[in-house]
C-alpha cells in the first residue's frame, strides 16, 4: 500500500548566495514583523539583493517562505529517516533524537521565529506530514487499528510541541528529557 503521507519527495536544490541572503533577510525581518507587513523592496534592501534577483527566484514573499519551510522539513526528515530502519524497544534506543535536537538548536533562531513569534502553520503542517510519513512507513503493517490516522496525528503533534517547548524553555527541560518523552509517546503504537 502506498504511504498516504508521502505524496512527493522534497527536492532541495543548492542555493545561490542571493537566495541565502534573501532567506536570512526574511527570517530577520519576521522576528519583528508579520510577513504580510514586509515588502519585497524592504527585504531586498535589508538583504543587499536586487529586486530583479528576488523575482528571478520567487514570485512572492510566501514563495520564499515556502522554500525556507521545505528546506527545514527536508533536513529534519533526513535525520528522521533513522526511525524507519532502526529497531528500538527502549527509550534509550531513541538517541537519534539528539541529531534532530542539535539541528533545532543550530537553527534555533529560525525555528523560534517561525514557530513561536509567527506561528507558521504551514511549517507545522509540513513537519507533521513528514513525521507521519516516517511513522506510517515504520508502523503501518504492525499496528492493527482503524485509528492509525488519529494516532499518527497525535504523535506528530506531540513531538513538535515537545521540540517547540524545548526551544522556548531550555531551562526547564534538557535533550534527554525530550527524547525520552517523545520515545515514550511512540509506545502508543503498541495499542
């Protein structure tokens, strides 16, 4: 059966310096402004990139944001690929979450901007879909329930909520706590 959560692979092409500058510039502006209050002219001025260059790559600021989201989700998804192939039965076996947490920490400013300050719903939907695709691939034939869609939604939502909480409150929870809780959440598939 085809994985219903994996409709296509995110193809991430190499970026030019101008694209990187535009992406970084948009994130910086979004720290203080909603994307709807940012103009292409303002972004290009702050990024030291010509508007014609912006339009060579993107039609709108939302297209640029979409590319940023896709890149983040594709990178997390590559790290998350390990969930499919590794056998794990104990929360200690979920050490691969360390790699995801390291990626989130390395890109903390971007994730906090998009998930806390702006609440980028599209990023959350894409990230949940990637998590569900991996979990479905790992558990579909093992889980005998007509509630699989609900379980996948709940686990993906809880994992993302845990990661966001970790980024927002590093003084209240450490990496080990996060991956133990997320790993414990995966025991729901034993139902």
